[in-house]
C-alpha cells in the first residue's frame, strides 16, 4: 500500500505540472486581456506601461517560467483586472462555495443511499416505483429551471424564503435544495442498480439461507460489496462541486468560486483562471487517491501492494 501511495503521488505531481502548462497556454490563446483593459483615452505610453507592469510584454515562454517559479513558492499571482492577490480572492470565495456544496453533498448522498437501498430491497414495490419516478424526474428537469421555479414559487409568490444572498440560515434552503435535486437522481439510481446486482449474488442467498437477520444481510454484507461503484462516482463528483455550483451561485447571487471563475473567464483574467484550474486539479487527484485507498478497505481482494 505504501508503494502504491508513493507512485500515485508522483503521478499526481507530473499530472499537475502538465495541467498547469496546458492551461497556461490555453488561456493565453483565448485572447489578449489588454483589449479589455485598454480604453480610447489611454496613450501609447500608458498602454505599454500597464502591459509591462502586468508582465504581458514578455514572451509566453518567459511568462510560463516566471509563473512556474511563483507557483512553486506558493505565489498564485495577482488579478489583472482587480489587482488583488489571487490567493486572497480564492480564500474569500472557496469557503462560501464549501458552505453551499458540503451540506448539499452530505444530504444528497444520505438520501441517495437510503432511497437506493430501500428501492433495491423492496424491488417493484410502491417505494421502488416512487424512487424510479423521482430519479427520472430529477434527470429530466434542467437544474437552472428548477432553481428559477424554486425562486418563483417560494420567494416571489409565497414569500417564504429570501431570493439571494447568504446572510441567514433561510438563505441556504433554496440553493442547497437545488443542488441536492441536481445530485440525487443519478447517485440514487446507481446505488439501486448496484444493490440489485449484489442482492442477486449467491453469497447473499447463502447468508439468507443461514438465517442471518435481513438488516445484517443488507447493511453489512450487501452494502459493503455494492460500495465500489458509488465510491468511484463520488470521487468524480466531489471535485466538480467546487465549480459545479456555477448556475446555482449565479441564480442565487452566491459569492463563491462559480461566480469568480465566470467573471475571470469573461475578463480574460489569466491568474484567476489558472489558480482555479490548479485548485480543481489538486482536488481531483487528491480525492481520487483517497477513493483508491478506500477500495482496499471495501474489497480486501484488491491488492495494491503488487502495483
């Protein structure tokens, strides 16, 4: 296991370097930010001064070398538009996004596992049909439409909940419910299908023949062996939540990472786009490593020591 973790960490470092270089060139190929920063009243001297101060007068190779050295020191640079340290902006936006995504994720996963296991245990019952209907409904309705309808009904018409912001606990209800509705259907169907496969296996039938209580069969033997596929999906879902709340944050005016990356993209604010991409890559690689380690606990037959 130790050898496996070391190898994966080295792979993660190489992947991070590759992602950083690719994103560096892609964002610069999208256009020159000076086209947005310049104004008709600006003289040529002022234009050149601003360009030199931002380091945009250097070649891409020089800019890349400077950026890699700064990142190695933990310096993510400053915003070209706001002239504010990118690290400070991330530290302001990331906690707000986590306040939205973490409770949404926990609630969605708890509901998905409970409803998926219940549907698989009582197959073709009214509970199972209800879960299948909810899953189809959730996957058919666009997330932005659900958010807008929620605002229209509960904020505009009934005036029960605030429209935007994050000042009070009531401000969390609509955006959290919207994100739960977005995450729940797919995970619920996945848990149900994997549980059905496990419940039809021979060792589960043997456990029932031996007279084990049904709750032991379901929650100890079946669930543990059905966790591998959902764990993989969770590993892919978690990092995406940092940027996946873009629509929700826009509709509910939530000052998080989603709004930050959208504004930076339209403004061609290279340092912010690069920093957010780097942060997302770190989350993806780190969570995937944790998921791989969890595999060994869920399924002892997986022997990473041989890798």
